[in-house]
C-alpha cells in the first residue's frame, strides 16, 4: 500500500519495517566435554558432550517455518558438528570461517579458572580490570577479536540482504557481536549471558542500524 505523500515521514516505525534487512540467527555451540569445570577452551578443539549434541538436535524445532538462506560457522568442532546438523535440517551447506573462532587465550587455554586464579592471581585480576586491552601471553584481547570477527559478520550481512542467515559461534564471540549491535563497550562483555546452544536474533538494516530481537533464547 502506498502512503499518501503528505503522511510520508510520520510513520518511522512502519518505514523502517519496509527497508530490507538481514536477520542473523546467532547460536552458541552446545555443551562441551568437561563443562562441569569452568575453563578457557579458546582455540582448543574440545568436543561436544552427549548433552551438547542433544541440545543441537532439540534446537532444530526452533527453525520450523524459518527459511534460512545460508549457514556460517566457526571451524572448531564444537560449532561445526551443530552447524552441519542444523544445516542438513534447513537444506543449506555450512561454510566454515576461522574468523568466527572463540577468543584465543594463549597460555591459559584448556586450564580451569581455579587453576589460573591459583597460579596467576595478579594476571587474572589484571584481565578483570581491563577486559578490552589485557592480552594473555600468546593470546588475544577483545579488541583483537572484534577486529577479526566484525568484518566477517559485516560481509555476511551485506551478502544476504533481505535474507535470514544462521551463524554458529562461541560465547565470547557472540557477546562481542551483540555489544556491537547495541553500541555498548567491550568492557560490558559479561553483562550478556550466553548459555550453551542459546539463540540470539539480530536484524541489520540497510541504513546501518541493528536491532537485537532476542538474547540468550
């Protein structure tokens, strides 16, 4: 329906809905082996627990009636397994992107939080004091991760205007994507929860706006 000329501009919410958008269904991977003990897995290619695999299978029903045009995933096993399972259900082929990997924690990878606090108490506290800038030896800080993740996300958004896309990634990566969408600082990373196999929904509009529709669903 064409709006009368004299009313154009007074229905901003309607006009926004009429612009093409890319909708990203952003998933965190399922539960991993050893999930009972908090640790930094980072780029360590840890496998899924049986519960983690079941979570992915249960998630399939959330996409009933949704037409997914493409699927992108981190190239780590805990994401790839689920992406392949969901993509087969959605009749798309998952594409692996190393840029979507979790934060690299360098020398801290595969170590439990308790072990790190016991062995490196000053470094542990230094990271908490500067989440954006602190870099574990051999690892990345949040600025590094944002610099590799967001160009990949932006390319996906531009490639799929007017379409719905599935992205399977990690807790830290997802938080960074969500913070960027709402314009919040990286220091707020842990203000957003990302449980295993949760779903987030973000709409990206052509004018550069992003609207987060669901967090940790």
